[in-house]
C-alpha cells in the first residue's frame, strides 16, 4: 500500500479559513487537527492540510510542496500580474466573494479613475494596481504596504487606497468609500502546473470531482409540486436553473401532474409565489445533500 499523501494548503486564519475546512468536510473528508494547530489530516483518505498565511500559499503550491491550495483569486492574480507562473486555477469555490477596489476618504470628490492622477495610492496589491493604472492611462504613485492599508489616508501616507472590500465594514470604520472595482474575487482551488505524482492522480481526481459536487449543490434545491398539466410550460419557465423537470401523472387525475426538478440557483419566496400563481399546489423545496 502506498504511503503517499496529497497536500492541500489552506489559509491559517482569516476569511477563508473556516469555509475551506467546511468545504473539505462537505466533500466527505473527516479531519483531525494536529497538535501544533498548523495542520489537519483526513482520517478516511491520504490527505493532509497545511494551514499557511494566504500570501504564502501560491508559492508553496507553485513549488510543488503542496499539490493544491485554496486561496482568494486576488492573491493568485497579484502573483500572476507580477509575472510569476507555475499555478493554475482549477475552479471557483463559491465562497469568500469580495472585490479589490479603489477607496478614498468620504470627502474625496471621486469622479472615476481619472481622479487618481498624480496621487499616492496605498495597497498590498501593487502589481494589480499597477496594471489597472496602466490600463486607465494614469500616472500615480503606488505605496506598497504589508497590511492595515485602510489607515494610510488618515496617517497621510496616501490619498487613496486599493484594497479588498467584503462587507465594507473596514472601510466604513475608517471613513473611506469604495469606488472603482479593480478585480472581482472569490476563493478558488489552485494547483501546481507540475505533473502530479501518478499514484496521487486518482485521489486528486476524486477530490476535485467532490468539490465540484459540493459547489454545485450549494444553492441547489430539489423542488416538488402538483400542478394542472396545462400549467407545465409556465412552471418550467419559473423554476430557476432547472433542466427538464420530471413530470408524473397523478393517480386518478389525468389532468394533474407531479413536477420534480433540481434547481441550480437560489429558490426565493418570490419563486414560490410565482409557482402558486401559475397554478401549482403542495410546493416543497428540499435541500440537496450531495450531487455528482
Ligand atoms: C481584507 C481587507 C480588509 C478586510 C475587508 O483583509 O484587507 O481588511 O478584508 O473586509 P470587510 O469589507 O468585510 O471589512 P483579509 O481578511 O483578506 O486579510 P488580509 O488582506 O490581511 O490577508
Ligand atoms: Zn493576506
């Protein structure tokens, strides 16, 4: 039996840490924490997780020290904009959505990127900011920081910043307003462009296929209802992100059918109200636990 293990680098703390662990658990891996808090092992598969600073994850994966990584696309894009390669994005993971944006003090009269001309902009994403400014044809001074960018305007280190905005709470607390988006981001699965050890290939295949299933079923719902056969066309239009629904005639009622469908997008109360208005009754929305 092989003793080789697949290594996945995840964020040690921060916005993506818990959700990354949730994803692995939802994919069926039972995780136990190491004594050091810096790693996890799966009990039911040869998989180890390493908990790292997010900015270190791309390097470890590109060097082949870890086989996969879960990181914000922002970190990946910053690295790529700096000319580094060796990494590829396998799939978006549907959590940790945020944007990298230009932000400025509330009183700043921002009228698009042109307003940044000749100013000082603080960021931890100098490569992405540089690319953005070049594309906009703007000459501005980039002040590269390691963190706490949001305090730069107050300390007069910069006139504006370029930073991640998720809930907006950080900007709000610092009297800043978000403006132009430089990059849309979310958590992504990355892998090294190196060829994976063939012994680990089936495991890697199963991991990515399970992740796809978890991500696909995140918003997915199983929807069931009864409806007059004449309402079928209308109902198919209303169901969000559903393929052809399963339709079964109700026993003893030729003109009525049971409709079952997998909806890939969120099913809202408005959707249910529209279905009811179309003639549906006994509408049930069920969570989907697994999907492949
Ligand atoms: C980002 C960013 C802000 C915060 C914004 O940091 O630098 O500090 O999130 O989130 P909010 O809009 O919800 O307040 P992140 O957690 O990604 O950590 P890092 O940049 O230090 O890696
Ligand atoms: Zn970071």
